[in-house]
C-alpha cells in the first residue's frame, strides 16, 4: 500500500498551476537533435539531466531524487556520481520519473491529461506484453509466442519513444529555467528540497498557466 505522504504528493502535483513548456507530442519538433540523443543514448541523457536539475551540484544528489524507499540509504554522499550512474543504468525508468517529479515539485508543473494518457498507455502496453510473455511461456503455443514477441517489440518501441520525449521535455524546461530562451536565468535555490509539496505560489519565469 502506498504511504499517505506519497498519495499527498501525487494529489499536490495534480493541483499545480503551471504547465510544461512543451507537451510530449511537441518535443520532437521543439528539439529534434536532443530527442534523438535521448532515444539512442537514454541513460546518458538521464544522467546529464539529473545533474543539471541539481544545478550541477552533486552534493544535493539523493538516489531517485528522494522519492523511493531506498533514497538516502545507498551511500550517495560518498560517491554521488557513481550512484547516479548506477541509478540511470539499473533503474532507468525510475531515474526519468524522479527527475520529472523533481522539476514538477520545484516549479509547480502539472502534467496535462494528454501527456498522462500517453504515459499511461506506455505503462499499460508494458504490462500487457509481460502478461502475454508469461502466458506464452506457460502454454507453449507457437502462435501465442509469436504474438508475445511482436507485442514486446511494440512495447519496447513505445517505451523508448515516450521516455525520449519525456527527457526532451525536461531538457526544454531547464533551458527555460537557465535563461537559454528566456529573459534571465533562475537563481540556484539555497536549499533544494526533493520532496517538497508545500509550494503553492509558482515561480514567475513565464510558465503557461493551466485552466485551474
């Protein structure tokens, strides 16, 4: 069962008042080179984005950005670079999601319903592919086995594509934060609280507002 604190964080993100500068469907057009980089070298992109999300200060690093039970218990303070490299290679999905939550909580960004549907479809497809693989292994039918392989390939393609778009979305957000296409760069916060849910006033950095 998820903890009450975890559920409160999920609820808080639904009530945030800012939107991502680019939705998932628009990231390929917004930054095609980086989207290709994130697709073909996904762990490297995840490593660089997390480090950048921490304002290149690895003393702030906590495993999975403080959102998982293992956070703070992996000796991150002794060798944060190695721990982050281990995270992005062994727990790639969590590394992308953690960077996403880190940016959402810092800048009061909510995810649109369309983006939620895309992410939900990706997760649903992965689960269906897993179920078909188990059924094919138990039954031993060749047709089911072939269908399972096709579904797994389709699931992997969707997963890699959506994760690349998500990482590009994060990169565009930090470009705005760092003033690369805005009026001025954001000031590095003195304390970057990983699991912050008490922020109610969004930062004035030109974010498009939701219809709340």
